[in-house]
């Protein structure tokens, strides 16, 4: 990323500003704005997240917010209630209280003398979620949003469940990350002597989020709250939805474009859970400039041409050799004028006894008992572009699954949309799941994961009202895979791989499952075909990434990553360990030093699904001079035939002395998971 300082506007920064809410709670804000905004008001852009404005996110903030302010906007970064320097408690994600607070914040911003009254919202992940949720309230000052790596459906596409399966690899780890972060105190420099009282209130009263998430294993009202897909018509302001194929949230972009009634655009690149100007796998784009084109159009009334361009632009990725540390995924930009598109056709391949065929063969019953360690080569559910985040070569994983492979393609085959697998299956247990993968197999035999999907078979008819399976009964089910754009190279082959296990992504069924798949006419793959079009080559290129000067900080200790899969042949135990030291930095401007460490351990014994075990260790430290705070947490989750068992332990240290400790234990019944 190139660095730019010659902005049209000289900017000033307000390091801390209080926003008083109607109930007396004060939210802490950091504001960047043009120096003359008091006499020449500007529109404002709000980022509203729980990730502490003074320390852990400051490197990113130092690039993005000055850039936006330097181009004629007030850029406002607000700590949610109960996070950072703000008053109150953060009791869970996306609660109505969070949305109500945001409405007050937007009204406050719009009423400031430096603001024209026009406000936009931008955010990635949590900030992308609540941007959609706040837009559904239609505050009059909100003129548009940019939502990145977020979802319209909190049950279908978030860290908790996928296809009705409990995400063993992310639900407890993410809850653990929030537990340690929520244990950090506000900064005494801004809240004064109240900091310790506020800190201990957080330590004593902020719950581990995982208990609420585990208590709602089906798509009930808990998940519907905050899921804007319940009524797209409530969102009337313009929406720009952005994501990446290596991220976990790109499915929502297809649905938002199809469902929202107002002006909207979609953009999906090859990236992981990152802003596109920092996108890995690359190529990254000049997304800050793209944001300005959007804001200038909707908040300043400048015709930048952005709404004359196609509604949906995606990176059509090409066949590559599998690489768990992929930094660049080759391909090209393609676009659709609207979504759903009239330019998408369907190609069907039948799962026959001898592979994927364009015509069905005679029906064959194929029986397969799942291996509990199938899924160890799945990669990270929501990667951040780090080494080892991407799925490695899938050949070993394919060997742990029932596979169907096509003949080599005689010409390139390009798809855009949701692949679907229709299956005729029977299982020998009342509870079972299916993990389905679509791979690109090269002439060398390597297997690159393209898309996948999970389905808890008790949710085959409804995520809200699951029903047990009748062992031995034949069912026709459909598994929708994640949306994707992919160009299968000539000579390459499609492969479908199916397993009733996928650890640690999917928490295993209570008992070992033997699956019978009826290959032939009633089991097929449907691919959304998109033919190349000449206008793809006429798309205007994105600008190159550029940004503000980086934060003036020094690295005290660099990050270290560990990602291993081990097999104890004596006990037949498989263990995946992911994590490490995430680095330490010192910010010269405010003297703050911060560091963190995180480990996730996933263990299972082959043949014994009730041996599944997740353990998460976390550490975060923040300090300045003699003020030094460290939080350590340990979280574990196991299950038996009837219940899940979860333990969370938190310890808080001030200046090396432990000043607080608490343990939360809870059990929750398995609800057909």
C-alpha cells in the first residue's frame, strides 16, 4: 500500500469525546475531521464497534480514518456500551440496546456543528452486522452504509452454526476472544479514577457469551433478532455489501442484492476477513478510494459514476494448486448488472457409482461410515489471511470421504452462485450430519477446495423445527454450498466429497454414523454456470491501494504462529493446535503498549465422537508506565449423549498481582445437534 499525505483537507483529531445517551451512559468516541469543519460542515462516517479505540485497533484506524477525514468527512470511531472507554456492560452481540444506542449516536453526530446532518456507517464484521441492523431502523440522518464481511442471517452465517451444525471450530474460540477482551478496563487517562470501579463491574457482571449461544441451537427468536433477512424492506438507505471468497460471510452478499428493495451494490474479491485495501489472498484494491466514490455520491450528491456501474462485481478465481498460505489467487473481475442474474444457467452432474457423470447411471447403494478425524484439513472457518489459514491439498481429506469425480473438462467451465447437491441418503442413527465439499482436481492429482456446505439432517426440513431421523429410512435432501465464482481449467475435474463427519468444523453427532448414499438419478450436483462475456474485459480497473501514514508505533516482540495436526497412534487420538503469540506493540503518541496470545486445541479419538474436546486459552495485556493490566482466560467444551459441558475461567492481573478470578460452569441439553 502506498502512503499519501497530500489530502485535500488538513485534519485534526479529537482523541476522546463523550456522547451522552438518554439513560445517562456515556459512550467514548475518537474523531478525525477537517480542520475547518466547524465553519465548513462535512458529512460524517461512523464506525461503531467493541474493539477499543485506543490500543488494539489503532494501527488500522491510523490508516483509514485520517484518509476519510482528509477527503472532507468527519470520521467517528465509537466504543460500544461496555467496551473500551464507554460506560455500561456489553452483555452479548447485536442486542436491541446496541442498536438503540446507535440511533442516539447518529442523531448526536448529525447535530454537531461540524456535520452537515448527513451520516454514513461503515464496518467490517461486527461493525458490518450492526450497520445493517441500524439501517433497518431507518434513522433520518443515515444516508447510506458500507457493510463488509457481515451477514443478514445470524443463524445461517456466523460463528455459531452452519447448516444447523454447531461450529466446534469457532463458537467457543470466538466467545473466548470476547471474554478476554471484555475483561480489559477503560483507560484512566480518559475516565479518571473511575477506571477501577468500571473495570471490576465488567469483570463481575459481563457473562461469557457462549452460554446464550449454546442455549439456542435452532433458529429461534434469539437469532431472528438482528437478522435483517427477516424483512429486507425495512432497509431503505443505499447499501454497499463487500466480502471475499476466503471469508466466511460472502453468502450474505448474494442474498442482500436479491432481497433489498433500495439502491445496492455488491463486491466480492478473493480476500479473507480483511478490508480490501489490505486484502489477502490478493490482489488487493484501492478500497479507500472506492469508499470515497460511494460516500461522495450518497452523502455529498456528487455524481462519481459509481451507480452507473454493474450492481455486482466479483473475482472469478482460476484453478490453482492448493496452498494453505495462499497470498495471491489469480483470476479476473467479472460483473452482473443485477442479482439474481439472467445470465446464469445450470449444469447437472450425477453422482454415479463410477464418479460424476452428465447422465445418471443405474442406482447403486454406497455405504460409508464416517471417520471422526475427517475435517482436520478443512482450514480456518473465517481466515484473516495468515499463513496456514487456507485449506491445504484435499487429497487426504478426500480419502476420508465418499468421493465422485468428473471426467477432465475439455474447455474452461465457469460458475457463479451457489452450487447445490441433491442427495438420496439413509443413515443408521436418529441424529446425523452431512459435510459436502466441491473440489478442483488438477491433472497432477492435487485437490483444491472450492466450496462446501454442512447440513444437520435433523434440520433437513427446517432450522426452526428440527425432527429426528428414522434409522434406515431413505430421505431426499439438498445441501447448498457456499457461493463462489470459479473457473475450472481445461483438463481439470470436479470432485464432490461427502462425509457424515467434519471435525472440528461440525461438532460430531452423538454416535458413529453409517451413511448409505443412493448413487444415480436421485443424487446430483447442480452448478450455476456463467459464460464469459466481452463486457467483462471493459470493466474499469480499481485504483491501487493507498492510505495514510501508518501509526507511529514500534514492534516490541513479533507475532509467532503455530498450526499443527498430530496423531497419537497408540491412543488413536487426533489433535489440531492453532494459535500463538500475536505480537506486542508500543504506540509512541500515547505510550500505550499492548500484546495478546491465543491458542485453540481440538481433540478427538477415532471412533469415539463423545471424545470431542475444545480448549481455548487467551491472554491480553495493555498498559502504560506503572498502569499494567493483564487478562487470562481458559475455556473448554465437551459433550456426552445428552448434554454439552462448558467451563470458562477468567483471571485479572494488575501490575503482576492477581486481583480477580471467576469460573463459570454450565451445561445445556443437546437439541438434536
